């Protein structure tokens, strides 16, 4: 079982995302008001909270949303979750569609640190069922039980 640490959105692509109090997830589209929403396979991006903490221990000084991620999730090593895995958070159902991405090497994080964790640690999902997600909500891999 995991927990949502942050929900982040931005109105334009290529910028850091801002933390919001809740995200309205729309089936087969993404998060309402987010620039990456649309009819494609990378509607929502997720990053492990533990990976962000470890990167910060090396001096990165990043906050939630700085990598352009929509959801910061505690409790799962998302990099090792296979494509096709289904997550459920409240009424929202997300299917993992891609692990990692190509880095454009122009981001401020890469300039400062010489690397960025999003290309290797970030994962992407499609919204199978909409609803609302807020920081603090539990998130489960489909079939897991709440304990």
C-alpha cells in the first residue's frame, strides 16, 4: 500500500508543476487543467517519494512537482512496477503505460546536478476511471488489500 504525498499540475508543458489541494482525474484524458492531459498514453506521471528524498540527500534541493511529475507516491518503488500494472486511489484507476522517458537535458535540475531522476525513475499512466485524488490518500496496486 502507498500514499499520495503530492498532487501537482501545470498549465503549460516544460515547466515545473505546482502542488494543488486535489486533482480531478478525467477518464482517458488526465488531470483537469494539466498541460500533459490528452488522448495519449502519458496522461499522468508518477514519481516515488523515496527517490526524491534520496536525490535531495545528494544536494538537489527539489520539491514536489519540480520534475514535472503529477503524483508523488510513497511506499512503492515505481521504477520496478511493470507496464500494465493498475493502481487504484479512491475512484481513480490508473494503468501504467510507460517506464521512464527521454531527458531533454535542458532542465534546471540537470544543469545543477548533472542528472535528473525523472527519466529513469518516473512512470506514466493512462486514466481508466476518473475521480479525485488528494495528498494523504491511499493508493493500491489492483488486487492488494488495505492493511
